[in-house]
C-alpha cells in the first residue's frame, strides 16, 4: 500500500515538472512574434520607343559616330519597391530595385541594361536616410525633355570619372544620404557619393569621390500648378579627381521653377538652372572625359505650356535650351536646343515628337568626331504606369518621383 502511494506521488510530480523541463529546453524567440502584416509593394515602369533621324550621323556619348538613323529604346525603366511600417516613430523601411535601358558604343539603339536603382531607405516624418544606388545627390530641377539624358551636359552635374560610353553614369551614383525636412516642403540633403569610375586610370579612385550638401524648397504636388514659385534650391559639391587629372573640382549649383501663368488647366512655367565649376586645372581636351572635368559655367532653361483639362495632362509643348562655356579652354563653348511636344492618347500612353540641335565650337567638337552642328528628330510613343499592392503606407520617396518626368510637376 505504501509502495503504491510513493509511486503515485512520483508520477504526479513528474507530470507537474515535465512541461517546465520541455519549455526550458525549447529555443527562445529573441523578438516576440506579432501577427504578420504583408508589405506594401509598388511597381513602376516607363517604356520609350522612338524612330530617330540624325544629321550628320549620330554621335554616341563617347564621341564615336554611328549611323544616321535608329530605333531608340533608351531610358525605358522598370522598378520594384517594397515597404514596411517600422516599430517606432511611425518609421517606414523600404527596398527599391530597378533597371533602365541605355545607349552605348556597343548598343546604340538603347537596349543595353543598366542597374540604376538598388537602395535601402529609412523614413520618418522629419528624416530620411538611404544607402545604395539612386539619382545623383545633385539633382534639383526636372526639364521637360523626352528623356532624362537629353541635353545631358547642360542639365546634370557631370561625372569626372566617367569614360562617356554610358551616359547614365552622370545621372546615377552609389551614395549614402541623410535628408532632413520641415513640413515636407523644405529639404536639407547631406550626401557622400561613389561616382561610377569607368575612364582609363581612374579605377583606383572608385571610393567616396564626391560629397556635398544642398537645400531645396518644394511645394506639395497638388499646389505646384497654383504657386508662383513651386520649387527652388541650391547646393555645393566637391568632386575629388587625383592631381594627375587636374585635381579636385568645386561645384556651385542652383535652380528655380517659376510659374508665369499659375493655372491648373493652362500652365506656363519657366525653369532655370546654373552649374558653376572651379578648381580643376584641366586646360585642354584629349578625350570626352576631359570635358566632364574642366571648369565651366553651364546654364539651362526651359519654357513650357501644359494643357490639363479635367486635372489630367492633355498635351504639352516645351522649349529647352542649354549653354556651356569653359573657363580655361578657348573656342570650346557649346549650346543646344530641344523642342518637345507631347499628346496624351490615353491613360499613361503618349505620342511624342522632339527636335534637338547642338552647336559645338572647334575645341569641343574635336572630341565628338569633329561634328560642330548636329540635328536630330524623334517620333514615337511613351507608356508609363504605376501600381501599388496592399497600399497602407505613404512614403514620400515614392517610385513616381524617382523616374524622369517628361511632363514634370
């Protein structure tokens, strides 16, 4: 009887301790699990196809001549963005990846693929930080040309480490950036950049080779057609080529968008930008890369009329002009014009027509196969779309404002 009581007691004690022993052996979860929330996914794309005729033959970005006609598919792009709500301070974490087509010496029709977006982004209401490849930190004003690389040497701060074979190396960089904002209108951008190094003998300078700061004021998108000055900004950039390439270059730049006729239906605006470089000692052009390094003053301007019945773009006509003068090199100035027309045929689908002209003085023309006067005309279509799945977040750095806007806000 006593033995049975002891056995019963031992079994009861084992039953009480067993769950504790099993739980003690199980691996503890480091962070308490929460109900799963599906991420917000955004997909954005632009397809550009134009029939293009040049006179004389097309001069590629590196200065080499190609044929006089082509079907141009460059600057078409596809991007994917994934965003999640973070634990504290209403933060949003995002990942973006995308590629664009580009024309090059090997692919003059614009079918070579270039990874132009690959970055991680952290946002709160007043602060944003991102690291990876995206638009250059010096971009201020969007001009209404068909492609973002049209009139490239007039509208972008140029990359002194580029060979010139891939024009996108001037528009996109690897960077670490912090942006502070006030009321989502005033933005202070602090960045360090790794400009893509592809020119001869600059591969060893492919680390952090450019850094700077800029300030931008930008009205909310819904108000940009109604305010006299919806956007303005200025900045400073220091690029650091080695002494064998003329040394460091200091760049001051600024831009403004002014609505001559603020109107949500018939808007006329003027866009101005000035880029002034100094410090580098390059005093002659041996190749195209020297034109990216030599100190110069570059002015770009555009006049645009946008007709938007029912709050949506109907058609647009714009004239964009650029002028560049070099400080240390004589007979090297250049100017260009682009007359662009857009007619919306349906949601996201446009008929486009663009004529461009560029004149180069002798020293500048020498590195572009001696071509002084260049004409081109393009006719084609553009299709663009943006769609968000499981929408529950509103990140300011959306995919829509990461693409070149040929119909800018």
